[in-house]
């Protein structure tokens, strides 16, 4: 997408037209939680609110500087200790549908897992509709290439006229193996090609997850469990490369924490929340590597 050809309405901020919500079990904490997504004023961005916290500040802006955890999910928190976990699937849907401003109210520590994909959040946002606001959208333009490595993961953000994502994974497990996907980020592509892709875990990892306080709400209803020779879910996979498509959802959710629509190309191999957040942190650590523009 050439920047000067972005349609006028796509250059203006949007919020949702009406409040929507859902409830379900958190994937890692295993607790029942309720979620409300509300319209928000222009220039306020995406902000989370813990409605169960009354003793101190319960507001957490969805920005990379507020990230407090990247182990199996992305978590954000504020200086007074309010925290929200597993935000990436909802954030991916907000980004893909072009929602700039929203209040997300949750009455627990974690966003509900629903079916482990971004589909229910996407359907809720489509049901809510959009409201075009008066202020111009904020675009984060990548000006020079930045790279990061962590263990076997590698990520690169480079200048690009639109927002392109190239995600790759490589597992020793023969069911997953090596997969990659490359696409221009758009509402249509997200709805048709990504939104149904579910989170996954190797059967060999499940016990470790439990020991580390993760996956308490996980089940075959909200997670693909991958054995040595096949997936354990009765209906199998949505698509043969559902695994990397879900990693692409995670990428979009994490990239939304830039606080504006990215104009750049993101290339990542052995994709993880950790490497996604690291590349944003490196981008913003160099004032010459990016600029915020309003079209």
C-alpha cells in the first residue's frame, strides 16, 4: 500500500460504534473473566482497565513500554501493579480492523481465551461497527532497519510503504515442522486467512506449563495439542499451516503495542512474543530509526 494512496477515511482515527462483550476462561490463569470493549475518545489509544481493582490505578495503556511479561503470552502492567495477561489475540483483531481507540474492561488478570483464536473477538468488533473520528491516524514509519536476536529467534523491522509481515517457525515436531507465511496486513486478509487460527502446545510441554503456573484454563476446546504423530483435537486443523497462522496473529497483537499503525516490513523467524517485543524496544530506543506521522 503506497502511503499517499491510503483512502481518506483510512487516514482518520476510528473507535467502535457501540459496546460489546464476552466472558470465558483465561487460558493460563484458568479463571472465569468477563470482558467489555467500549468506544473511546480520539487520541486515547487502546487502554485496558481492571474493573476488579479499586485500591489503586487500574488503567494500563496498550503500549510496549508497559510490557511486563512475554512467557507464552504478552502481559502489560502499570507501576502500581495492575496487570493484564494474554492480550495479543484481542489486540490483533483491533489492529486488523483499524480500531485506534477503545477501552477494554476486564474483571480479572487475563483476557478470556474463548476458542484460542482471534475469531470471537473479530466477530464482536464487526458486530460493534466502527465510528470514524476527526483526528488523523498515527502512523509509526520505520526509517532504518533494526535487527534483534534471542537464542534461535531473529527479527528485523525495515522501511516499507505499507505494513508487511513475514513470519516463520521451525519445530522438530514432525506435525508442525517448518512453516512460513508472508502477507500485507489488511482487514480482508485477517478475517479470511488468520482469525480462526488457534493457539497450540506440544503434548510434551503440557506438564511443564502446569508446573510453571501456565495453561490452567487450557483444553482441547481452546488449544491445539500436538502429539508426536498427530494433533489430539477431534476435528483436526483448520488449515495445514494453522500453527504459523496463529503465530502471525501473535505478531500483529504484539506489533500493535507500537501505539500507531506501522509503516514497515517485519520479518521474524522462530517467532515468539519475546522477540516481537524486543524488536519494538530496539526500534524505539533509536530516535533516528522511526518517526510518527499523520497523513
